[in-house]
């Protein structure tokens, strides 16, 4: 199990667990004869956190250095096209996050207070769904967890590129030393290996708190600069072309990718019902985040126009104040790297240790192999970063792959297999079959958006990389 409160980029707030058949928090109808009654009783968790504190944590977790790359999406899609896409993706992501929360609450409330993460919700949904799907519940969970791992590895690669290009810019501006991006990625390898050697969650939590403080200070300085700077809109295109729009979709979706952190936050709420609703934590938080993203992308693009870099920070002037800001944000992302990697380690290492290490290697050497595995993950991130060394290329690539699946496809499918079987078995189901059709059409639309975005976005990103 993993519990991390993250404030650097969106997806790393995870509570990862792997329930076994005999220990899983099953929500099957046979387990609760008064499931309908129990599902209407409001759940109050002793020691749970308030809705206000959860809202602050949610906004803090969603708004990170990733939003500093949104002006590039405006450049890729066009000023007003990207502006509209930000709000469209904000609405759709909010809807899909609500789907996950509703599914989790539906599956868990009957059992009292079972805590489920993204993969476990998929597992329980399949375990209590159609008869033909139940034997494949482990496969369903595996697919979701693989997508999460791929996303986390992609985010680690983005972080690696971010640190490398900012260290390169700061050092080259202040000294006469110059080198290629790939060389700088080799130079920062040792510090990346060092930070990823941290195994204690308490130390990681302290690193996270320090990163949050540095990020808030940096964002205040950057936004006042963007708002006060001269703005030019007449020379900027309103819309570009199909490839540009699809690439921008990946960049925007990367910033909005927060499905993995929603359920752990809901699991800690004192009143879980506060997470949903028109003015619930989720809808309120996503509204604030969407406005912040739109402002970041809009003001960044109208300030720097076609000269906008992969991150606003790369466009900041080389004055002492902004050099300090760049250094602080570089530290934020550097500290965030260990948190993103920690999620991958906790998902993969226990199984690898059980299958390949425990019975074959002396117990005293287990820690050595864990450090080797952690180093291997850093090398993977570095390899991907070297292959795609530009933020404006690697961010949309991560967003349109596993990001599309986790944001749109999986929530819609989980919602379908969670609620449709029960709707078909209700009394007078024939009279309410239209509700099934509406749900299927809506979820089919979301799946179609996700798959189309995955295929078209991947094709556009590959074309950009080759070109």
C-alpha cells in the first residue's frame, strides 16, 4: 500500500493496494442483504479530514509545474482553440473523476468503509459485474495498473527533461560552460540516482512540503510577471491545424491528469458525500484548476507569442530574481521526481521481490537489489528523456497515451460495468431501459473520445518527432 500527498504534478497521489480474493473488500450483492438501505446511510469517518482541507490538497496537487507548459498548447492549437479546449477537458475530466468516485462509493459503502484505489475499483467493479467478466477481474486491475505505471514513468521522464534543460539554462547563462541536452542529462544522472535512493516515506513527505512552499513562491512571482507584461493577441492564430490541435490535446490532458489521486483523497474525507455534487470538492476544485490553467496558458502565450518555450520559466529574463525562480522550480521538480518514482517502486518492487528475489537471494542483499531496481527506473526515465529531450514534445506524448486511457476510457468502462448490470436487474427494468441506453451512449462517447485522442494524438506526436 502507498499513501502519498503530492503537490508537484497531478497523478502521484496514490493509495496502491492489491486485495486478494479472501481479503478483498467485496461488494457483491450476496454479501449484504440490506445493501439498498445501507447505501443511503451517510458515512462519517472518525479522524477524517474536512472538505475544505481536501479541496486545498486537491487544488495543490493539480496545480504544479506542468501548468507552466500550457502556453505551448496554445501555440500548438491556436489561442482561442486551446482556450476552449482547456475548459472542455476540464469539464470532461471532472465528469470522469466523478464517475470513479461514484463507482468507488457504490462498491464500498455497503461494506462500511472499504478504501479502494483506481486499480482496486476496477477489480471490484469487474468482480461484481457481468458473469462473463468476473473471472477476468485480475486482468482488469492489471491493465489499469499498467497504464498507471506507464503514466508515472512518462511523468518521471518529463521531470528529468525539466531538470536537465533548466540546469542547462542556468549554468550556461552564468558561466561559459556549454553542452548538449543529452550531455546535461548525463550530468544530472548522479543527483537523480541520489534522490531516488530515499526509501523513507516521512523524508519524502518533508521533501513534498518543502517543494510546495517553493512552488507557491515561484508561481506568485511568475504570474505577476505575466499579468503585468505587454500582451499581443492580434498577431496570434486563433486555430492552427489538425496535428497541432491533437498535440495540444496531449499537453492539456497531461496537466489535467489527476484521476489517480481522486480516490485516495475521497478515502480520507470525513464526509465522503462532500466529494461529489455540483458544489462538492471535486467540481469546485476542478473549476478553480481549469481557470488557473486557462490563465496560465492564455497569459503565457499572449506574453511571449510564437517565442514561447516548453515551459514559461525558459522565457523568463536572466535577472537575479527570475534566476532564483528558475532554480526554485528546478528544485521543486527535482524533489517531485522521487515521489513519482516512489509510486512505481511500490507498485512493482513487492511483486518482483516476491517472484525473483526472496527465495533466491540472501535476505541481507534484498536492499541492494531494491537500490538496483530504483537505479534501473532512473535509467529508463533518462533514456526516454534523451530520446525526446524537448518539453513541448514529451509532455503531449505522455498525455495522449496512458493519459487518454486513465482520463476517459477506463472511467467510462468502469462506470458501465459497475452500474449497468444492476440497472438491468432492477424491478420494472423494461420500463427504465432508456436509462441503460443513455448511460451506454454517454460512456461510449467518452471511450470513443479517448481512443480517438489516443490514436490521432499518438500519430500527430510521432509525426512531430520524426519531422
